């Protein structure tokens, strides 16, 4: 097999990498905020008979139980029928944010519940309100515990960002995989282009893995375990 790699592909693939990284970081940041709120509602929202608990649970089950691609196309193709126009990047960002928030909510719930209940009692005994105890005692520990599952979620979303290529039609809205599809279609070098793209993804994942393990070691609390995780 005669493999041909054209150096001219690299600048365009580099632009796709930038959009992929932006999309991943934005969705993870927004998803963490929404996921934290949902996780707190699941733990402190008034129990299983609370309306807030049921709303949070329904949200989590829906977005964890349906494919991300279906969610993306539902937003990109469905919202315009209601008069709400969204571009490919915004549709991808919304879909990925809503999806990862559901998973992150469960990570937050597990992390919060891993903090010993006696710490809440001790904080209340010192005169803290419930909100103060959560903000100053429970959440700082939970944020440390959530790093391992959150690290996996970040890597998953980096790879899942490739689905945005299903809606991106213009070069400026194409992620790494979308750019690769465009290059391969023009040059009929599918194997070479996709091998190169796989190496790009692998490099990004390895960089993230090393960086996040370093962060995990830096903030780890000796003797404090990490919450379990299931997908």
C-alpha cells in the first residue's frame, strides 16, 4: 500500500483541533456548573418525594438514556421548527453540555455522598447554615473526589465532539473530524487522513491524561476515597 501524507493537510487539521478543544472545554465547564446544581438537588433537594428531585432525576435519565447524536440532531433540526435558529457550533455545544451535565450530576452526587455525614453535623454545630456547610465544608472535598471520573468524562467528550461534523457544513464550523472528512473527500486519501486524525486525537488524550493525573495527585486528600462511576 502506497501511503501519501500531504503536509498541506496539517494547517487545516490544526484549525479543526482548535475548534475541537474549544467545544470540549466550553461544554465541560458549562456542564460542570449544571451538573453540580443537579447533583446538589439529588442529595439535598428534599428527598425522593420532592418535585425538584423528580425533575433532576428525569433530566439525568433522559440525557443518559438517549444517544448524543439524537440529542444533537434534535437540537439542530428540531429547534428551527419552533422558530429558534441555531448554528452547528451552538447546536453541538448545547447537545454536549446537556449530555455531559447529566453524567457530571451523578459524579457530583457520588462525590458529595462520599463525604462523611458527620462533617455536615459538625459544621452545623459550629453555627454554619446548611448552605454554608455545603459551600465551605462539603463541596471543597467533593470537588477533589470528582476529579478521577471528571477526567474520564473530559476525555470522552473530547472524542464525542466528532459528532459535530454531522451538522457542520462550512470550514469555520468544522471540528477536527469534520475537517478530516472534507480533506479525505477531496483527495480520496481516506486511510491516510483518518490515520493522521487518530494520531491527533491520541496526542490530545495523552496530554490530558498526564495533566489531569498531575492535578489529581496535587489535590488528593490522603485517606479519602473516590466515588464509584458507571456509564
